[in-house]
C-alpha cells in the first residue's frame, strides 16, 4: 500500500475519532445540566430530607441512583472505546512515520552511494 493510501486511511480514522470525541462531549455536557433545586415536601415543613423517609420516595431515589450508575458506566465504556480508537490512530501514524523515514533514508543512501 502506498504512503498516500496510508495517509488517507489515517485521515479517515482521525476524522472518525474527532466525531467520537464530539459525541462523547455532547453526552457528557447533556448529563451535566443543572437540575431544579429540591422543593419542600407538602405538609412536612422540610425539604427533600424529610420526604426521603417514605418508601415511595426511597424507591424513586434508588431508581434514580441506579440510572445514574448505568449512565456513568455507559460513559466510561464510550471513553474506553475512544481511547482504543486514539491508540490505534497513534499506532497507524507512527507506522506511517516509520515508513516515510525508511524511504527517506533509502533515498539518501542511494544518493550518497552515487557520489
């Protein structure tokens, strides 16, 4: 495969990785949106702390915590995939660099032998 084909392949990988980064950032930003402050529980005179004692609210809080943990795990998986993509791009670019250097050294050696 020629160097130009390797460069085109590397460029495509870099573009895809850039899109993955943008998607990961969009997901992270959307999950970091501020939420409304806790409201007072009716009739208790207390905020969320007073309302958390009821079984219904405990179940709702537990579900919310489980959902946040799942979302966190999904974000971690996306970050791991992105890290793997970036590593493969880095390896590909290093290989292209090595091929280019080898071609340069070969040409330089041929020119030196002509003199």
